[in-house]
C-alpha cells in the first residue's frame, strides 16, 4: 500500500462509538407494524413469506417504479392492483426510486435542486408506501449507506417496510453535496445497528453488489469477497441480516446461476435474498420491443435458480426501458404475463442445467472471496480494531474499495470475469 493510504488508515482511530448502542436502544423502542400486504397475506413479515415460498421452490416477482412524485404513485398503484387482479397475476414486491435529495440530512434537502422521485416529508408519507395490500414495498437507493441512513431507516421501520438497503452504495457511491465521510459512516452504522435490533422481526438489509462494486470488482470472486466483507460487518459485528442482490451486470445465464450458487454457499440455510435483477446493461436500446428475449433469458434462469437454491430472491420483471418514469402499468402486467408463461417450462429446463458444474465453479469463487475478505481484514488490523464496525467501514471507505481489491486479491490466473465491461463503455 502507498504511504498516503497508510496515513489515511492511521487516522481512523480513537472515535467514541457509544452512538451504536444508543441507536440500538432507540430502535428497540420502535414497534414495527405489519404492512397492508403482510396483513392481507397473513404473514408476520416479508421474510416469513420468503421462507415459506423458498422452501417449496415457489417463484416470487419484483418490479421497480420510478414515480416522479407521490401523486403519480397514488394514481397508478390502485389501477395496477385492479389490472393484476383481472389477469390473475401476483406482484409480490415492488421497489421505488426516492428523490436523490432523500439521501441527505433533512436540513440540506431543500437546497439540493429540483426533485426527481418520491420525496417523503412526514411519517405519513412513509406509511403510504406500505399501504398497498397487493404488494410489499422495498427501498434501496439513497437509504442505508447514505448520509440520512439512520433517520430514513427508522421512518421506514415505523411504516412496516422491513427490507431496505443499499449498503454496497456506502462503499461505491459518493454524494458531492455531503463530504463529511465520518458523519455518513456514523449514520450508516447506526442504521445497520437499528436493523440488527429487529432481526427477530424479519428485517433484512438489502445490498445490490453490482450497484456498489460493478466498476471496482472485475472478477466474480472479488464480488463474493465484498459480499463476505459486508456479511462480516453487518451480521457478525452488528447482528443484522444481509439480503444480497445481483444481476444488473450479469448478461451470461451461466454466471447468474454460478453467482447465486456462491451466495447460497456463503449464507447456507440462512440465505435470504431481496431480488435478482434483470441485466440492465445488456438491454436492447435501439429496438425496445426486442427486449422480451433479454428479459425472458434472465427470468427463466433466475426462476431455475430459485427452484434449485431456494434463496428467497424475487425474480425481477423489468420494463423495456428499464428504470424509467414513462413505464406504464400495462407493460408491467404484460411482462408478468410472460413470466407466468415461462414457469411452465421450468421442470424441463431444469433437466438441461449441469448444477454440479455450477456448484464447483461457485465453490472456487467462494474460496477466492474468502481470501480477499481475510486479506483486507488482516491488512486493516495493522491500523484499526477490526472488531469495531465503525472503524472498519470508515477505513474501507477512506482507503477505497478499488485499491484494496486490486492490491489484496488472489493473483491466481484462473478467474471468472464479470460482464460489466461488456456494456459499460
């Protein structure tokens, strides 16, 4: 490591971390209500539902909405419920894009520019997300990992939203409007501690590994290494439960299954995923109508993965435009209809997949990932107490994931590259 990086790491010491216990105690006082969807389905939490569905190899579906404002959500969601019921289709969960300013502390949001997404001012605004009985809300971008992590996390919990992230964004994203990395780290650790206080209530911390590390981890073994590092921080040190997500940059169906198998191996029987994304980078952009082929490839193999590995990931139904505020209810309903048609092919499709070979390749990724995690923790232990979550997160953030990964990864020639570079340029 270079001298400058050593100086940075040597500065990550001596912080009073009593705020972690304070956050945990404050969070314990939060009574998490059952969302309207949980009430309707008869489950105590989304995690409990995932567990039942996964154990029988059931397929769950997820989609994402880019509502430009709350009025659009209030108009479109009831209409979508009616359309789904008419077609006999189920959308188990949905994500929404929060306005980017929601990542900032409340006092800074009004100065951050024009709003471009859901802007939630009051607790009632948060509660509204969990008021739809036909689908369970998910929150990812600009939540846990952002400067406003703790405040947003507590408001979401009070609403009955129990799966949220995206902690990989803490390491992979920056906010030019907020440069205080220590304060951002403190808020993120407090949010994870708050989630840890409610593990028994079924809360899950979502982490989209592609989103946080796509341009920093060229090899799938490195991505698994970061998953293991997140697991160490969130689960071993703070008592929370991580729900790892992926798929944004996985064009290869083989790699999608290998990576899912690797996640199953590192989480074991306690594997609970949030969702598997359809590959965004490889979408057809010139003729949007051709994206049915791309989406169906992702969904069929992701369905097969759920039947085999039972990790509780929902399969993402993505519109042709991807994440766009112009996507219509009709398009989401049509894509769900395609998914249901694909389910009929699953039994025969499963016979064509060589899962033993996939699991062997996945085991190799896990081995490489464990080496990377251990190398990073061993290196950091020269400067900080690696049993202290605030110090670990701050040190990794200040040192930079890309540099740590490049210098501390296993240098073996055999590797499985990600598909990020296929479409990132």
